[in-house]
C-alpha cells in the first residue's frame, strides 16, 4: 500500500479554501490543522476532549498531553501547539457550547457523539476529494508536517519526538525528499 501523499503548500491552501464555506467549517478546519500543524494522528484527534486543549481558565493550552488510551501504541505523549494553531483552536472553541472539560472536542454532525477514528479518516478523505487532491488520506497531515519541518532543517531526533515515534527509522519514512530540499542542501555549501 502506498504512503499517504504529502501536500504542497498550494494543495494545503486549496483544502482550507474548500472548507471555508461549509456548515461545520470551524470544526473541520480545526481538525485538519491539528493534523497538519501538530502532526497528530486521526485517532488522537478523534479522542480529544475539550480539557485536552482548553485550560480551566478558558485559555488554549500550549501543549496537549495525550493519555495512553488516546494514542497509538498505548503510550502517552505530548503534542506541542504553535501560536497559529492556538489561534485557530480558539476560534473553533468559541463556536461550541462548552459543557464540561471532559466532553469530546469534536462531535460528528449526525450524532451527539465524538468522531471515531474510522469516521474521522473518512471525513478527511472527503475533505481532500472536495478540494480535488488525489492520493491524500488522513495520514497526509502527519507526513506533510514532518516533511515541511525536515525541509526547514529540523533534526530527525526532534521530528521523532514531535511525531511520537519510537524509532527514528519510522520518522525517516515520513520525510518526502523533493527537488526544493535538494537545491537548498547543495546551496548550503
């Protein structure tokens, strides 16, 4: 089975634009950006609770501390939230009625239940299809996140930690090498 496609900046912007006028655009945008701007897995996004991103004083946290049951491999991990993602999450959180911090962060439109990982993976697939992006899957955000950071010179050990991988070899499989990265490398001499 081929690896998920890493999106170019233009493709990513096309997906965001296609989400801008949907009924659940703030929710869909927040879910997508968690994947592309923090490298979260679709199952981790589906498992998020309001209290994972929102502190008791109503502010967006700087990091999400995922519990073992929220992650792949049953090992907790910390996801860093950058300033742009923090702003986007604040926009989304302002659109939802916050009952309690233990409530799901993302609800599906067909029920008052949170997304399960499979339903969210299908939702991501439909987002990419709507934007006309072929080969993209729910894993494309993670691959794009890791590839973009690698192209900016972030070391593989940091990438491994950000991705929550146990092995650097796994992280290296996520990095798409492209002509721009090679041009940048040879111009560093």
